[in-house]
C-alpha cells in the first residue's frame, strides 16, 4: 500500500487536476489518495465562519455562494458523464453548510469553524474522484469522517487511534487492491460532529493512514522540487536537500518550516515508513527522501517563524524561579494548549517565546500576573538555523535588534525585531 497526498496547490485549477490524473496514470492500487481543499478554499471558508459568527449572516451566505460557484465551475469543466451525479453529492455538502449558516450561532466559534471548513476537502475530493473515474483511473471515494475518529477539541482535534484503526478494518481498506480517494485535515467525533486537525493538517491525515495501513511509502506532492534548506522566496541561495532523517525534519517542522505539518513525522517514524516529497510540476525529479537514515553533510537549514511574542516573567519578591512556579507555568500552558518555542531561565526571571495567539497570550499574561511581574514584547521573528556557521549567522542577524539568542552545538536561535 502506498499513500499519496495532494495539497491545495496541486488542485487549484482544471489544468492542475488534469495534471494529477497524468501523474496517477503511472500507478496502480493499492493506493490511498488524500486530498486537500482546492487552492485557497480553506481561507475562503474561514471568512464565511468569521462573518457568520460576527452576526453578518448575509455576508456569510454570499461568501459561501462564491465558494460554491467556484467548485461548480471546476466540476463543469472537468466532468462529462458523471457531472450530474457528482453535482448531487456536492449539493448535499452545500446544504449541510447552508443549513447551519441559516441559524444563529449558539455554540463555540471553533465548533462552527469545523462544521463549515471541512466542506472544502469534501468538495475537492468528490470532484477529483469523479474526474479520475472518467479518465479510467477507477477509484472509490471515502468520506474520511467515517474513518478518522477524533475527540471534540474542535480546530485541533486529537486522533482516537484505536477507533480509527477499527474503522479502517471495518471498511475493508487494508486488504484491497483498490485506489481510494479521501480527504485530509478532517475527521469526526463519535457524535458525528465534523472536526479538523489544525491548518495544513492533510499531511498528518496521510501519515495516519500510512501508519494504520502499514504502507511502505508516503508521497507528498507539492509545488516545490522537494525540501529546501530555506524558503527560496526569502533566501534565494536555498538549495534542495535530497535526503533527510526523520529527526532533522521533525525539528525543522517544529520550528516552523512550512514543508510538512509537524505532526506528520511521528506516525511515519514509528512504523519506519519512508516519506517522499515530490514536485507535481515535474514528477521526474527525484525530490526529497525522508527516512531513519542519519542526515549527512547538511547545509545550514534556515527556518523563520513570524508573529512571535516574548513573555518575560520576574518574581515579585526577588525569590528564585524554582520548580514550583515553573510547574505552575507549565500547567497554565497545558490548560491554554500552548507551547513555548524557546525558553530562557535565570535566577529570578524566565522568558518564553510563543506564537502570538492573542486571546491565549492575554489569558496567559493575566493568570501569570498573579505570581509574576509580566512583560510582553510583540511582533518578533524567530530565526532557527540548524548546522549553522558563525559567519552566515552573523550575516543573517546583521541590522536586526536581537532580544534573545541561544546556541547549541547544532542549532542557533535568535528572536528579533
Ligand atoms: N485545507 C487545509 C488547509 O489549507 C488543510 C491542508 O491543506 O492541509 O489548511
Ligand atoms: Mg495545503
């Protein structure tokens, strides 16, 4: 069994979807195809939920209408014999969302987010599945919400692995030579509420399937040649890395590299499943292979993370920062579901660099101010360089106002304005 994941950029036009079919001509089942929403659909659906929750129902419905039209147009261009049947299915998803949007919001924002945003993946996978069938790539479409069981931590749902495993075997996916087409990023609770796994979570879905299906390979098809040493848009000298270890990639993803969703690596590493990152624009290129093999001779690998906040906490009475206040702080992180990207402790103060989720940081600051003097510094960037050398690091930080700098033998991290 192989698992392929196609991201939003590979599905963002009629031509791109046709290109996916071209790529797939070279493969037979058993194959699990995990689809993202088309292009920027998820962003568009986020706007729908924001309008709806902000009490602007009409705006929400108009914005949703635009998403609908887009998908119908794509389906019309792509499909001939199966258009009517597919339209019916698309329509059932439209109705699912519209039914909700006609109501008043009474539940949490995150709940509505998941019920509406999940439509993106359902629509794209439906259209792609029908198109592949018309092209002779026979496949079976699966509503992944019947398979991926999660808790109800909306927008960042946690996988119930045992139930998901059972659903896979009940659906008979494992011992089947078929090509399956399904959705990334979404799941459902045991109450049949839709959930999402966090933005860019389709990679993670693909890794879950790879793990539970004991796949020998997962390929993520992207619009880049493979994993680069840095974002080429920011660092033109970035180069392709052809082989990487799981350890290296999990660190890169954790510090904010956009290549792969950070949760993707564990399910693969645990079952020794090779991950390939390949270009859908030129499938003949070798791409990047990620496995357990130690990475050798890596260039400096650069990752930038924007929208960071530095939270500085100092004891009020000149007492030491001991294990008790620290454990209180970590309890608070757990309650708020946030994690520091960088930590620096001293005698009477401690500093944390975190993603600036405003609501959560506000709550953190309020709670922490019961035991500490709290200061926040916002609008910071976190630079991480693995396998750094002093001269290139100095160059990257030239002219920056650095507020925190940490170095280990392999990794340099700087937080700056
Ligand atoms: N469509 C979702 C997003 O844009 C999930 C994904 O693409 O991985 O975040
Ligand atoms: Mg994506």
